[in-house]
């Protein structure tokens, strides 16, 4: 038996606003985000308004009522800027323009305003570590000779060895392969190399150059001035590099790794926080910070830095009571040192869909472990993904939902040959299936060539599986037992139940394969990870269950919210 314990309040008591009065949900300075539900839109695959097979802003505008009915507080859009799409838009050519495939700046402004009219705020993605090789700065840099100031905004360097033929450092790309590409001079001779921690089409910026900092600050203001409520910061711990460009070597003192989580990166976010706080409704900073060390992670969440960061530790854990309880405890413990709320994330556009992942023998997530042909039980995965949805929605803090998870979409693992696009797949020579399988266009209707993704039936940029009509939003609408109803009801209760709105959390004593905790005055969440049904604790009402209960027993892989 695990012993009962209480973490007490996980975050500071609900914050007061800038004027010192109690924050309300409607006041201009409210901390609306502290227990928000934030829905991630991957615009290319959400809905296609202009019928070219690629999702766009017109498609999102048309589906805003769906998002309002789901009950989300904000939308986070993965990059919608002009981009050659070498990495799904994370190769930005111009931050002040919308990619023509998605629409126009005016469309974005309309979308932001319309969503806000429905009570939904907008968060945009900022990609500060790198730009596209089509960005004006990089084209200038490539055209300039070695040593030219135009090159100083990036990391251009001579190669090692005779003739400079060897890469300048041994750093390894998150996408697989080297992190340097050699340029060719105007004379056709091989020239300097440039650094890219991701694909060659994503040259890394030099954050010690004043233009780089100034430009990003201007970009933040550009979007804040258009009414966006905040930014999600891509690869946030990778911006600063050791200017001496050392090889990786062995161990590094915290903060001194050549290109990850260096201490000076925090200065960037302190400056960004000042800008965010200068708005009448302070804007939000959300970090994509992948770090194993929780103490290093929460340094990004100090009072004068980001408001929150994605909880990848929780997201990566297997479907296992002890592993998840351990992550929840570690999350609370780490966040207790800062005022930021914890976040709960089951997936995003980079990782295997929960329905698939939880249907596997190894249900943890690791980029390097993704392989084709992993045996998967999708019914089991779906059952667990439903339970995971209730578990995460019951925890205090911010809930993230990736588009399509509310429909229980599985990873599409059998994309036809030649349709994959993700550089992660190609840069590992096809060993890694890549991330396309979680980016397939959403099914909206039961029928039609694209299941309502668009009206004219134009082929979608990634093909949808034949059976997706059953999983379409419209099909689930008429089924009260569907994923969509479960998500909607969970979000509705999370908003309306006073016990679920606060921060109070206390573990309850349970059998080892069961997790149970009390929220506030009178709501208990119980999750059964074991093989046998578990007895339910005393309760007066069942608020919501992820699968049907068996009398007073909680079946395996099921979560329930009870009125205590
Ligand atoms: C982040 C994004 C991912 C992208 C990478 C490089 O991890 O989530 O999609 O490929 O950064 O920008």
C-alpha cells in the first residue's frame, strides 16, 4: 500500500492581479491561464477552408463553434508563418506574414478576434533557435563572404582538418545526423560550414548578436499587438551556444553544456517577460523545455521568466500507476519552488498518439525508440487513453489537448510509401517512422472523400486511413459514449466543479495498482491500472467515468470522478 499523503497546495494560492486585487476570470489582468484548457491546432491538418488539401485559417474559423463547444480556453497554433515547410513550419521565412497555404495576415487577425469573441484566446508559436534557410538574413549571409557581418547572425565556421573538410563540432542533431552543413562559395569551391541543431534548412541563430534579440522582441510585439494572448517558445533551452564551440566531451556542469540549457539563455526570457508584462492584459510565455533534470526545468519558470512549460516527464511515462504517481509527485515538488502551475500533456505534433502508445507493451515515449512494426492493441490503447484523459483533466494546473486526441485518433502508421514528409524520418535513413503519423488531417464527417476535411474532396496533404469516418467528429457527436463526449464532459466539469478549479490536492490510500486523489472539498479521481476490478471508495455520485463501471467496482484501465 502506498501511504496517504497530502501535498497541500501545489501552487501559490490563486494569484492576485497587478493592482493587488483578487484575480477574476473576466478581469483584464486575470490569471486565466492557471487552470486553463489549451487546445493545440496544427493548422495544416485541422480543417481545409479553401479546398486545396491543406488545412488553413479559413478552416479553423469555420470550426470555431466546435472548439467553443469543446470548452477550451485557448488555442495554440503551431507556426503559421511563411515557410517552405521543410519542418512543418518550424522553418520560418517571415514571421510577419502568414504562409499563403494557410491564408493572410487579415485572416489571422479575424481568427484571433472571432475566437476571442467566443471566449477563446490565441497563442502563437515562436521559433527563436533557428530560421528557415529561405529567411532574408540567411540568404544575405550565404551570399556574403566569410567574416562578413551578415554571417555573424548565424554560426558560420571554418571546418577542421586540412582544407577545412571536417565538421567544426561533433554535436548531434535531434533529427539524427550532423549539425553542420558546408557552404559552397561563388567559385564553386567548398566554403565555411553553418550550424543547424535540426535540419540543414533550419540554420541556428547566434543569440549573442544584438540583431537576433532585437528582431525577436519586435516579433513578439507584432503578435501581441494583434491580440494574441501569448507565445509558445520552441526549443526554448537550446538558444545559447558556447562561443568556443567545443566538442561534446563527457559530462558538463549544469549550465555549461555546449548547446543545451546554458545559463545565459535565461536572460532572453527575462527580457521577454518584461515585454509580456507591459501589456494591459499580460501576455503569456509557454516553454518547450525538454530537460531530464526537474530542477533545471523549473528554472525557466522563475517569477521573472516563463509562465509555464510543457510537462514532458509526465507525457513520456508508461501507463503504470507507480510511474505516473512518481511523475505527478516530482512535478508538484519541482513546481513548489516557483509560482508557475504544472501542466499536463498527453501528446503533441511530435509524439506518438496516446491511443497507439498506450496499446503497446512499452507504453513510454522516447524519440529514439520509435520503430515501424511495433505490435499495438488499439482497443486497449483507446481504453487507457480515455482513462488518461480523465486522470490529466483532474489534476491541478493547465491541461493541453492536441487536436484529434479528443476524437481518440490513433497514430497513422501505414502511410503510403512516398507520402511521408518529416525530416526526422529521412535524416535517420527511414529507421525512425517520423512524426507524420500524428499529423494526418482530421476527419470531420462520417462520409466523403476527405471525411469533411474540405468540401470539394481535394486530396489531403497526408492521406487519411479508410476507416476514419467512424472516428469523425460528426460520428462521435451522436454517440454519448464517444471520446468527444468524454472530453467535452470532462472539460465542462473541470470548469464548473469548484473542487476541480482550485489547487487543493491530496493522495488517497489505495492498492498498488490504483491511483486515487481528492481535489478540493468533494471530488475524488480514481484510476485502476491493475488487471482486476478495484473497489470504489465511498461516494454519493459518479460524476464521470472513462468506461462503464461494474456496479461498485472500477474495471481495469478505467478512471472515474466521484463526488466524495
Ligand atoms: C520543436 C517542435 C518540432 C520541431 C523542432 C524544431 O521540438 O515541436 O516540431 O521540429 O522544435 O523546430
